C-alpha cells in the first residue's frame, strides 16, 4: 500500500448557472484537497489550478485544397497556493492534511461542451504536491461540468405547423410545448387530410437535431449538426377523410448525448425537429413533404436544488458545514479518516497535526461535578451533525402549542390578572 494519498474532493462536480449570461449571479465551487501521509515527507509546495479551455478545429477549402485550422482559448484560470514555495523545504509529519478551497464563478462563463467533433469546452482542476529532486510529485485531476438553466416563461406554449401541399393535401403537426427537459418524451400529433384520391403515406419520420455554432475572434467559424434521436413509422394510416397518428420521441438524459440550448460569446447551441413524410400517388410517383420546428432543451425546473422545501422537509435547510456536506471519507480499505470525527473536524494545517496521530493524551478538562462547563460533552451527547439537523427542524403547530413557555412569576408575590390570562 502506498505511503501517500492525494485527492481532490468537490461538493458538486456539476455546477449550475441560473439565468442568462446577463442575469446570472454565478455559482460557487467548493471543496478541499486532502493529503494523507504515513511517514515524514518533505515538500516544496502544494498548489491547485482551475483551467477552462476551449478547443476548436475545422476545415476550410482554399481552391482545390483543404486547409485545417485549430484554435485554443483559455476562458478561465485560477490558482490556489496551499503550501507556498520557499528557500527551505516543508517537512510534514505523518497525518491527514486538509486544504479547503472556494471560488465564486462569474455568471457569464460559457457552459461545458463535449461529444462534438468540431470543438470542446472543459473545466478541470489539477492539484500538485511538488517534492524535492529525484522524488516523484503527487498529483490529482478532477473534471467539472458547468451547465446553464435559463427560464423560458414566454415560449413554453404549444407548437403547431399547418399548411397545404401542392393542392394535394392539408397537413397539421402539433407538439404540446416548445421547452422540454432532458429525459422527457416529445408527443407529436400528425394529421393529414387528402384532397386527391389514391394518395398514400409510405412513411413518416422525425429527427431531433442539435446545431452547435462555434465562434472565434467574434467570427462564426463553423456550425456542426448531429442527430440526437429519430424514428421512422411505415404504418401511418392512409384511409378515410382524415389520417391521424400520435408519435413519441424520447429525449436522452445524459449530457454526453444532448446539450442544453444556450447562447454565449464563444458558441451557440440550438435544437430542431425535422419531419419528413414520403407520399405515393395512384400513378406510383414518389414525393416528400418536409417541415421543421424549433425546440428548446433546458434543465429540469423541478430540480430539488431549485425548489423550496416542503414544511415536512424544512429541517433539511440546515446551516452549511463543509465537512458534513462533502463526501465522507470513512470507508473501508482507505488511508483517509472521516472528516466528521472529533479530531479531524476542521481543515488541518501542516504545522498542527491531529492529537490522535501524534499520540498525545486527550484530557476531558473536568473541574467540579456541579459546574456546567465540566460536563463531558463526548458522553451521551448527540453528534454535531445530529445537533445541526435537530436545530434546523421546524416544530409542528401542535408541538408549538404544547411547548408554550410558562409565565414567570416573581417570588413571594401573587400573580396578576394579566399573568393568569397568559396561562390559559
């Protein structure tokens, strides 16, 4: 087993920007870097970098030849220095060291993009513990995903395409709304009213397409499109005065499969539904009817992080504690200790190792038995996490009535009429 363990822990790997680039207040990146040592080790410095990098590549035809272009742009850069470099090396004793970090990200940052053939935008953390010469450095990396949630109050209404085609038929395509969330189903109602006899529908197909336009130096470089989902129905009804059928199209949920609609200075992402209806007449001639409809893919507005808690769940609104909110490290087969333990509750600094690891005896600081401050709080006392949750609970109406405080009556005096009324 290695004598070192060096890890980056973040509160959330997916960060949400709510609102447009002009309205968003940003979000907070929060976490800590943990270093566990089993032997005395020397370090030059410990630092971490956050880099947001956009990469674009496209081909341009110049005469008979094709020219390839590649561009790279840094959209965000930040550095934390946990252990500064100096003339002397830092000698760290065997212990678990925690280095917390926090950064407010501006609301106009572009979102993460991946799975695109012509470009990408990624945010990555990289922590390095630099050691002396001839000793390997310790490093760890963590990828972050930045997404945006924009309200769409005025555009979430039913979408309808209705027209006639070459004096042969009237068609209508209805979608119940324009804004959909990842993982939802799109319900499509297609209706055809033929005007000439002998007309039949060979198939009806629909494509959900994603369009990504990249921009470099305030100039649109390239627009890439990809098919997200599609279906082809070869059993569309072709009898009677009106032909109608309801279709469904499933939107994928993962961010690798579909991006949310967004507009920024570096790129723009849009979605459209493309419809194709293949027709055949009595003479056997084939023809196609094509139509398109804009669509908006957004984050789920009912996300728990954006919704107010119910009365029963209001106790979950407890005050923030970094070592309680971040993932617990108290798991088997690991070198790391739990961040919620008594002697590891707060971030450890290089010069102050924990008493548990240094072997010093722990005193209870007792005085007399009658003194309140002499009570041993480690015995029959709820943990800090339990206390935080209990204090955050809101009592019910009945509990509040039962726990009404009794009136205070001075000693050796009869209660007044007002005090007696308060007790009923």
